[in-house]
């Protein structure tokens, strides 16, 4: 699964999460994993869920379309 960089950025802004480091701390996902996903890499469903939960959004809201 690929996370949309734009959607992730918007969700972080809305949640008041200022950096990938803060997101990593809140979600329990490593900075490297979040950074890799931000650069077009894929993530596991469980990882997507942890990021979405930390941002208080539905996981589907973070996915790249198409």
C-alpha cells in the first residue's frame, strides 16, 4: 500500500503533528519507515493503521488513489 505524500501532510497539519519525528513518536512507527513511505515506498496494513490512528483519520484517507 502506498501512502499519499499530500494526504499524509494534510492529515499531519490537521492533527497538529509538526514533523515526521513527532509522527513516529505518536504512532510507534520508525522514522525510516515513515520517510520511506513519504518517498513512494509501500507500507504494511498494520503500519498504515498505526499512522492513521496517531493522526485520528481513517486509513483509507491516507492512501494514494489509483
